[in-house]
């Protein structure tokens, strides 16, 4: 496999989701790739004497963006305005929403045994990350979403395989305002108030 294809698969299929702040706060850069949690299965399989992933195709999970992602989202203002000119240009920006699928079809010996343990560890990590106010950075082939929140993770497995619960949908939303922006806005307002500037 050539280097370009390998880099593409790693960035967009095997490790496109990063946890920022939250449980990653103690890590330099405050960012933790989700693959560091899912590939913990290799340690479990190795301890049991089973094979471990030797190439990207044997990784625990494969990700891909699902159709319907938004890059621009706005809504026309429908409430009364002071004048018609203002009303004609009143666009209200909306949060961006997108979903990723995660396929965890067993690819190695012992993967069926380690899968519940890895998924339990993943759920615990995601729950802790949410409780600590962590966000996500998600790479897609068209856009990098930053400062996102994970709204849900649900089973979307079909009947094509005899394995159950192999496909999961992760629903993300990129809020309009993040903590840093809120702090900057608050600081700017406080500076104006301190300087007694009319707002």
C-alpha cells in the first residue's frame, strides 16, 4: 500500500475522531485519538495469546461519514423586525450536524471475545468525557469539524451479517459557540464596561 493511501485510511477511516479536553486534559495538547481506546483490544488479544492487528485493515473499527452532513446551515428570521430592510437580510445561523458510522465486524481471532470489553471501555470513556465537558474534533474527507459534541451513539446494524451490533452511528453537532468564544465575548464586554464605553 502506498504512503498516500495509507495516510488517507489512517486519517479518515481508522482514526478520524479525536477527544479534546475532557478526559484528554492531562495529555499534552489535550487531544486523544479515539483509536487509542478501540485498539486497546490488541492488548487483550495479546494477553490471551491471540493475533493482534498488523495492518490498518485489521483494526478494531472502521469509520465513515454518513450522508446528510451539513457544512452551512441557516434559517430565515420569522419574527417581527424594526424595518423591512432588516427583515430581508435576517439569516439565523444554525449549528452544524453530521453523523459517522463505526463498523466493528470482527477481523481477528479472539475479536468476538474482546469486543464487549472494548465497547464497555469505549462507553465509559465517552461518558466520562461528556461529564467533564469534553468536545470532539472529527476529520471527514471534505471538512474538519472542531469543538463538536456527541449527541448519541446507536446501533444501525442490518441483517447482512450473522454478527449482531456491528454498525454504530455516532451523531455529532458543532455548536455555534464554544467555551473559548464565550470567554472572549465576555472579556470584551467586561473591558467595555470597565472603560465605561456605551454598549
